[in-house]
C-alpha cells in the first residue's frame, strides 16, 4: 500500500466511527446518553460507565413535525435534533442530557420531555460566565448529576473513576490538538470536510476506540513524506452549529484552505485539558466554564480575544462568520465581532443559512466573490 492509500485508509477508519455510530452504539453493552452541547461533562458520564454521544440532527433534517411543535423560528440544529427524537432514532438510548447553553436548547429539552417521554431527559444548569461563584455553583450541579447517575446505574462514581475518565478525554483532546497541528504547516494533513468528520467521530462517545484510531492516523501522517509547501489563502469559520460540507468545498474549490473552525465540530470541542492534579469535580467544572468562548456566554470580548488568538495561531487571512437562521446568540454577536475583526484588518464574510440548503447557488457565488477579491 502506498503512503497516500495508507493515510486515506487511516482517515476512513476514524471517520467510520461516526458513519457507523448507530450500529456501534446499539451493539455496545453499556448504557448510552445523548448530548447536544459541547459543554456537557462527558467525563462524568464515562465515569458512570455510560457512553456519551452527540446528537447531530443529520437524520432529522427533512421532518416538518418539529416546526409544528416548536414553531418555525427555531434554528435548524435544534429542529433537526427534535426530528431525530420524534422519528425514534434514539430509542436505543437511555436518555438525553440537555444543558442551559442557549434558549433554544432549553426549549428543545422542554419539547423532548413532553413529546418523547420514552427517552429520559435531564437538564443541567450551566452558568454563563466563569466567575468563582459560577464555578462553585456548576460544581454543585455536577455533584447532583453524579448522585442521579449513581442511583440510576447503581454504581459509585469514585474520584478514581473520574480521574480515569478525565485521562481518557484529555488523551482524545491532546491527540486532536496534535492532529490539527498538522494543518498549521504549509499544507493541510486533512481536507476541510475530513477534519469535521474526525471531530464528529470523537463525539460519538467511543473514546478508547477513537484514541486508538486517531493515534494510528497520526502515526501514518507523521511518518509519511511531507507534501510540498503551498501558499494558499487561509480561511477560518466561526459561528453557529456548522456541518456544511458544501461551504468548505466551495472555499477549497476557490483555491483557498479551510484551516480552522471555531465551531463545535472544530477546535472548540478539543481545546485545553482538565487538570488531573485537582479535585476531579472542581477541575471538570473549571474546565467547562473557562471554555467560555461561545456566542451564548456573557462576555463577547472573551470570544473576540479567542478568535484573534486563533487567527494568529492558524495564520488566518479571512473569516467566514456563519449563523444559522434564528440563532439569536450568534446573530446578536456578529456586528460587534465584525467591528473588532475589522479593527485588526481581518476581512469577514457573513453568511446566514439553514442546515438543509436546497438553493446553495447564491451563497456559493458570495463565497467565491469574497475570496477571489482577496486572493488575486
Ligand atoms: S445554533 Fe445557535 S440557537 Fe441553535 S443550538 Fe446552537 S447556539 Fe443555540
């Protein structure tokens, strides 16, 4: 097998975890709990012997039933997740955990609890800032969650079990940080769509398997001959839930590179690590609250600083700010973020879209025009 085939096979092996997630999850002899925000403490679920997997909404994209229940003015990530739930896609799961990450996900929890009672649902209070008092409060909410899981699964979630699950999740994050560093060179190790698929594979909850597969991918990439350098325009995407391969293909088709996604299917999911030397519950609470760079957190300046750090780290030339229709938090932040990026002379293209876009032509032309004006 030549090097290119070996790399492609290793990528496919990782991506298969996401592609085959329903079969793999159904086969696993462990309880499974779904989640809808990257602020869900997967470490605690893992310590209870539960597989924590993300709801992606991919199977519920075409259903009209969620709009009839929630209304049309909801973001299409929330509507598609509810569509999956109503269609029974998660009947194999023990339940779904929701967190107070934005208003729409709160409403999603209410609708889920009412319309899909066969799936147990749990709502986790999640403070909007990283102050000491918020961290203390969030740690108390995590202890409450631990007690519920212990009762439900007749287990004891010990400090040692938590430390072990933190170790496994830290390893996943560290490996993804290493893999995505391969993108910082002159040429990308993964294509844009592949990088999103890899993050989705990480969020299927099968952490050990993911760590083994991604280690194998990194080994193949690091021993492969380095491709020749290339100098292409470098684009970052930030904003709402993003899983839009057409947009990335348009960027790459125009001759630019998608180098960084400040999105939940991108670096946001695997930034930082949890301190293994502190009390595990406190360390988990601190980690999730300090990762306060999303639109629905209170301090927009923290988000802006984080974006500027990413621009520098990934040598970004321009930014595409993608907001799902009705994603109030991202729509509300946009004028301020744009102004701040403009002050740093970073061009920004704003796109408001839906997950299920049938008429992509107009967006495609806007991306091409935006990039061409900056590349030639
Ligand atoms: S896309 Fe926006 S509105 Fe929808 S769940 Fe995410 S943050 Fe909330």
